[in-house]
C-alpha cells in the first residue's frame, strides 16, 4: 500500500473475528486508519431479527416453531 496516490476514491474494507492475528504492520497509520468493533448481538436482538425476517417467508407447517 505504500507509495499509492491518495487522490483516488478507493475504499478497502477488511474484516476479522481474530483481531489479535492481524499483523501490526497492516494496522499502522496510513494503512487501515479506522477500526470499528461490532459486538455480538444479545438474545433479544437475535429474536428480533429472526422474527422480523421470517414473517414474510413461507414456512413448512410440519416444522414446529422454536
């Protein structure tokens, strides 16, 4: 990434669930300058997404709901 022209409109996004395994050289200033941490959703949020997304989906009546 060194030596690249910074005038472009290029966005690079990286994702990991093991931040400790990322080489520190990759995280130094000028490489990936911003880091966002997204915590795992709790049970209430899980239930909301599962129910809100499944309302419009056809279901098999032979399958008992959880």
